[in-house]
C-alpha cells in the first residue's frame, strides 16, 4: 500500500501460524486494507479491504474475545 499509512499493527497466532496484521488507511476514503504477513518469512499472506461497518463489527468481536 504505497499511498497509505499504518493505522494499527499486531502480531497474532492464526491457525497455528504467527502473523503480523496491519490495518492500512487508504487516502481519500474511510476504508482500510488489512494486510496479513507471515512473521517468520515476511511473505504477504493476504490483502483484504474493509469498509467502516466491517471494521466496527471486527472491533466488537475482538472486544468479546477478551
């Protein structure tokens, strides 16, 4: 995401793999791109787009976990 900036980053254990999860703000929009990176190899595992409604639902689910 060359034109974006990192909103948040966290290291997670997903399905037995250690990954970095980056939320990157996209300029001119309220959407973010979530980029998952393998913490051991540095390879990009996935890039997904999230709109504000999806972001809010994800934050709510994360709060329920803890």
